[in-house]
C-alpha cells in the first residue's frame, strides 16, 4: 500500500483528494498545523502528523516515510515551502504533486472579455502580480532534473461540495455572500470576463490519475467548462431570490476581496484547455455545469 502525504488536508481540495485516495486503498497521511482536526481526520482513516510546511527538519523526516507528496497548503504563492519539499525529496525519485492556480492566465482586464484559451505548451508571460507564481511552477517542474517525479496541476474555478472536512470552495461562496449582502447578484465592470471551471470531484480524480500515470516534469491545466462572471451573478440572483444582477466598480471588488482577489479572482479572464489531461491521463470529467451547483 502506497503512503501519500497531503498538505492542506483540512482544506477543500486537499480533503477531497484524500477521500478519493482512501477510496482507492492508499494510505493517507495529513500534515496539520494543530490538533483541532486530528480526531475528525483519523476517524476518516487518515493518519496525522502535527507540524507546518515551514519546519524543514520535520519535512525531511516526514518525506522519508512516504511514497509521494501532494502539496496543497497555500502552495501557489509560497516559494519557501516548495523549496523545502524539493530539497527534502531531491534524489529520491518520489512523486511531488504541486497545486498552483489559474490566476496566472489573468490579464487584469477589469471585467472585459478575452477569448484566448491557454494550453500547457503556450509560453506564459504573466503580469507582474502573478510572475512569482509562474516561477514557482517552473522551479517545481525543473526539479525533475533532481530525481524527483514532479507534477504541477493548475485548477481553475472549482465548485461543488468537497469530500473532506471543508465543504465549500472560495470564489462562488464569496460571490454569493457578497451578493446577499448587497441584495443582488454582483459582477464587476462589464462582467464579461470568463473563467474556466470544474467540479471538485473531477479535480480530485485528476490528482489520482496524475499520481498514477503522469510523467515527471508534467504540468496539467484543469477545466471542464467555462462561464462569464456576469452569467454567474445572474444565476445567483435567481437562485437566491435577489434583485437582478448588476455591475459594481472594479475598485469595489478590490476593496472587498483584496488586490489579488479583486483584479485576478473576479475581473480577469482565466480560460484554459485540459485536453492534455484528457489525452495523457485518460481523465474523463463528468460534471459540466457550474450553474447547477450555485
């Protein structure tokens, strides 16, 4: 039985991956920051280690006893943790799956539409605000030269009920909460900006397939459909019996969700293709409509 260490196991993505792996009879170990969730995790069949992703000696010790690491804990922008895991895994031939995020495609379009679809072989020249995220991804991929089976997965807008302790995603619940506060569905600027999206169970299945099939040094974009932010806002209005959706300023997005959330999470475009995962890993996502899960 292979042992898989998951960071961010109490989170939305990490917890869902953990459940999928348990279903396939993997031994799952979670690195958790405190003891608050230990009992819940262990009741699910997950072994736990108390510690954090910035304790280098602990990381070195933990990775010696596992076959693979799936890193989800605030991973996309944390170069320190990525480097610590790579140092610990160097020369081991073990698998390191790293979770990034598709804001790297964002052009800070302020609610205007872009139809460009990113694919893994298209060279990224990210905006300054997302440049470090792309550098981290590249660093992880290049660790394949250090005898690490390194893999990067780039999820888009994730929706649906999580399989672990955390049931809700980030973007859609944030929009719903903000819309309820305002009394109407909310989009920013023209709201014509588009995000690719996918269901959490399809995403978790992709991680399992990557663990079992992916080649070292591979990156996979993850999506199964797309929607404009305006369309999402209109559906929120209907499903929550709110007033018709309407536009707010981009500045209001930044004020409420911070610069990264505002400019990239809600007013940029983030469109990609997951054809590579479908072809190489035989990934077959089954959920196609974010509208049904709002």
